[in-house]
């Protein structure tokens, strides 16, 4: 048991999934993509142009973020389906307003989060950036 303790490293390396979920740079998995936390509704979309840690240009090619809109769209559709099915079963096939009201509120509420996670997912999966743990 004592031997195990000494193996724990201080510089924890994030997995690709973790870095994606935290919207961090795909190259170093440390630098944050966004300048402010997602609950800053006035500034949630402001990004660093380059990774503050390793300098990677996040918009790897011009117009790259247009692709992220499709991820965002897919997320929204997935949410609507899950929510729609849940409402159907929980309220036992209720009138249409039972669907419209919560779906409208929720899909608006997730806009900042969805915007960011979509860009992070798109950059990590389609940016084709190699992970370089020792960037410095
Ligand atoms: Zn980086």
C-alpha cells in the first residue's frame, strides 16, 4: 500500500473526454478555451484566440466553428427527444402545452452551455489536433 502512494503523480493528466467536458485545449489539455465561466451569460461566448498555455490557435482553420453548429443542433435535438419522451411518460400523454413550455424554457437555458460544449466537442473530435503533454 505504501508503495502505491508514491506512484501518484502531482501533474494530473486529463483524459481527452475530461478536457473536452471542461472545454480545454486539445493540444495541452490545460489551457481553457473560454475566457469566462458559462454562467456569465453576457460573456459566455468569448474565447481565447490562442491557448493561454501552449499557444494553439483554437480556430484551426477559417470558419471552423460553423461545424460546431451541427453539434449544437444535434445536442438540442437529443435533448428535445429525451424531454419529450419523459413528459409523455411522466404526465401520461398530456396536452401539447406540457411539451412546449418546458422544452422552450430548457432549450433556451442550455444555450450558453451548449454553445461551449459544442465548440469543445467539435475541436476535440474534428480539429485533428495532436495531444502534446509536454508542451513547454
Ligand atoms: Zn493548449
